[in-house]
């Protein structure tokens, strides 16, 4: 019988906002990166961290939009330590450049950026865009920033990676036999789901590998939030969401409520860190096998210096 682990308990609930969670916190010694912070949940996450005094880098693909967001955040929080850096997660060279340019310790990496295009798009490598952006880009970023996180962990006792997943992960495992939709019809929701499964499992494996360096990763689900993420949805996708909402499967949260998980995970925890995928426990059943395959993929990439 596996030993049950204690569930995370909190005084916050689905109506709490990111600002509620950081109220009274001093994160002035924290250097944080938030990917995809020019809009949506990432922007509000960055705002909450800045409000608590953190030094926040908005890692964005559109630096003009990033500069507008940074100015807005700096003004609204009276924190001038809000920076912008170029990062296109769908472009491995851009990820490598971002990593090269990063100097000094890192305490908090929030892997938040995500896309759901309605049609099949591929990167220069031929990778399906959602898997490439939502997972592979963040994987390379986390790997590249490992040493900076380890330095950050030595300074503060712990460094944290937050991997923004989704309950969508329940709709698809990683389909290792055809990750990039070369032999099956493209289904954008399935592509999104497998990328979010990978994000969650990556957090589990990162903690397993890096806990000894003081680095802990958590995967979080922000809940349903109306953002730019749905902008390319087809009519069918919109109807699917509307039906789910009407059936009470979820209730839309505000963006500030959606951002609540990230700063909470980014704080030093009062609980012992777990090797968890989402907050509902360790991967079970088929996900154990999925994690093993992800680990093999991880090893192969490291072996070729990728
Ligand atoms: N909204 C929800 O209901 C919901 C539910 C569960 C999970 N999530 C997750 O929450 C996270 C944030 O999404 P959101 O709802 O806040 O959507 P959003 O407003 O569309 O934000 C996504 C961000 O990711 C950025 N991005 C996209 N492709 C990128 C790339 N190649 N390189 C760098 N940045 C890139 C976007 O930049 P551009 O502005 O340049 O496009 C945007 O700033 C995502 O991981 C999403 O999967 C959202």
C-alpha cells in the first residue's frame, strides 16, 4: 500500500486573488521570472510578485507588449524592479539566448506562457506548436536556468519552479508514438492536453532530480479564466467550453483569481515539498509509465547537450 501524503491545506479559496495571497509578504530578496507575462494570468502574477517587492523579469515574445505591461505593473505597485526580456519559447535558439543573458541567482521561475492555436502549426524543427511552446520551451528554459536556481536556493534555502498546467491534462496522456501529430488528425484540444500533462510530469521529475539542490517544482491549475488563450478558438471549442460551464463543470474566475496559485507556490512553503503532479497527489496508473518515458526523453536530450 502506498503511504498517503497529506493534502495541502490553505486559508485561501477559489475567490481569493493573487493580491490577497501576497498581502503582508516581503519578497524583496526574490528574483523571479514569469514567462508570458505581457497578458492574462502571467501579467497578474507578475503584478502580485512586484507588489510584494520582488525583482520580476517579464519573459515575453513581444517586447513592446512586455514594456507596456512592465510600465503598468511598476506604476501600480511602485516597484521599479520590473524588467522585460525577449523569450520565444517556440524557438530553442531564443530560449538559449535568454538563458545565456541571465546573470546571477534565480529564486522563482514561473513557467506560465501557453498557446492553443486552432490549426496545426509547427516550429522550424517540425514540432507541433503547443507541445513545443507549452512544454519543450519551458523544459529547455528550466534546464538552462538550473544552475541559477541552485545558487538562488543556496541563498534563500529553496528555489521554486511553478509549472502552469491545466485540468485539461486529464483529456490526454503524452502520445509518445505521435507527439507531433504526424500520423493522426490534428485535435487542438488533445494537443493542448498532452502538453499540459507533460508540464505536470516535468514538475514531478524536476523535483525528484533537483530537490537535493534545493529546487522544488509544483504544477498548478489556475482554473477557467477568460483570457487571450481562447482567442483562436473555433466555434466547436467555444461550444464545448460553454456546455461545460453550463453543466457546472467550472465557473469562470477573474484573471486575478486565476493568478492566485502562482505566488502561493512561489512563496517559501510552510509544508514539506512533495513530488506532486498538481495538488492531487503523485502520478498514478498510466501516468507512472508516462513519467518514465519522459525521464528517458530527458536523459536523451541531456546526452546530446540539447
Ligand atoms: N485561461 C484559462 O482558462 C487557463 C486554464 C488552465 C490553464 N491555463 C494556463 O495558464 C497559462 C496562462 O494563460 P492565459 O490564460 O493567461 O493566456 P494568455 O493571456 O493568452 O497568456 C499566454 C501568454 O503566453 C505567451 N506566449 C504564447 N506563446 C509564446 C511563446 N512562443 N513564447 C513566449 N510567450 C508566449 C503569450 O504571449 P503573446 O501575448 O505574445 O501571445 C501570452 O502572454 C497558460 O499556460 C495556460 O495554458 C489557462
